[in-house]
């Protein structure tokens, strides 16, 4: 393939879109997970959990907007096919995110007696958004199939992704909290890791069998040798993290961010495997990146705007995490 400008532009936008999706999954994953963990926390702990995500959760969702926006403007044909096939789960995802946003604000304004209701809505919105994302992933992996078997697989991935988000939330709480809540977060992480592993194994097994082309990418020599570090490293990181849950928190709270970073690395490895499996298709086995892309002139124009916008988003994200680093304190509203 000749990497001239019309060929390179779709690759650039595919990379940017993939990066935005990965960052969204890692960052919004932990605050969705904390919403899921509301079901096993008491009222005082819920306030601390909200304080742990309060400065970040709006910025985290910016990456979802960026990813969908890039899909729309850079790959409009793929946008139409994917969102048409996934219309219902996309609708439920938006409902879940709206419920979360409303509950996040209202739980701070209502009388104490009504706070429990909004806590429940925050939990429900988090679960709904997580399940919808997992179902969409499962259906996409199977080539947007809508048969009963595909729906069952989508439901399995939905449950496992929700558990993965809960694991991310627990790992974030290990970093941001202390005392009894931190110790609980360690137990939550240990229990959710089981379903996280199950989900990654299910996707890893289903993806090669979803298409002969993908099967050949993974099980033909020497590609097997080149790709073997992805599953091996993932397995080693899972085993290491599982072992660490029996030794957390450490003295003086050392390395409390490590479980979160380990899970982020596992997610990145899994994402790399999926990206390799589906490349060069943006709609599995239907449309390649180049077939779905906008005209080169349009992509060049959009790239100029992206060059200005993306650094701002990255700078703000780093700045917010730096300013609001450290342990979450008591939740207060002015």
C-alpha cells in the first residue's frame, strides 16, 4: 500500500478515533464502575465515592463525544451502518448517561430523605450505560449480527463489561480513598476481576471465529508468534493483580495507583488485539477504513480543527487530574 496523503488521512482518523475510544473506556469506565458499586456501599461511603469522581466525570465523557464525532465526520458511511444496527442499545446508553447526569446534581440538592432515590437513579443509569456499551461491543465483534446467538453473546459481554467497569471503579477507589472504604474497594476489585477475565476470554475466543479472515490473522505462522505477547501479557497482569489484592492496601498506602494502571494496561492490550483483528475494516468485513472515509479534502479540513481541539482536551484532562489528585475528602457543596 502506498502511503500517499489520501491513503494516510483515513489511517490517521482511525487511529484518533481508536485512541479516543480507549481513553473513554479507561477514564469513564472508573466513574461508571463507581456508580455500579453504589449498590454495595452505605450512604456515607456513597458521598466519598462521588467526591472521588466529581472533578473528572464530565471531562471523561468528552472522549465519547470526540470518538462519535470523529466516526460521524470521518467515516459517515460506517456511522450510518453501525448506529442503525445498534440503534436501541445506543438509545439506552444515552438514557443511562442522562440519568447519571441528572442524579449526580439532584442528589446534592434534595432533602436528605429523598437522597436515596437519586442514589438509586445514579446506580441505575450507571448500570444501564455500562450494559448498553457491553452489548454494543459484543454485537460489533460478531459483525453486527442480530441473531439470537449474537444477542446472547452480546448479553454476556454486557455483563462482563459492567463487571470490568466495576473493577476499574474499585481500583480508582483504592487510589482515592482510605480506611474502611479502601479496604472494601480491595474486596470489590477481587470479586469483579473474575467476570472481567471471563469477558476478555469470551471476546478473545469469539473474535477469531467471527470471520475466517480474523482467524487467519491470529492462527497462521508467524503472526501467532508476533501476537502472542498480547494474551500472555494480559494473563500475567491479571494474575499479578489478583495476587496483589491479598496485599492491599500497602503500608503508608504505597503504590495505591498501581491496580488502576494495571487494569488500564490490560484494557489497552485487549483493545490492541481487537484493533489488529478488525483492521482494515471499520465495519467488520463490510467497509474498510478507506471505503467508509470522507473525501480527502474534507478529512484534511477536519484534521486542522482536530490539531487545535485535541491538545486542549488532553491538556485539560491532565490538568484536572493533577489539580484534584490525592485522596478524596468529605463531600461538600457550596
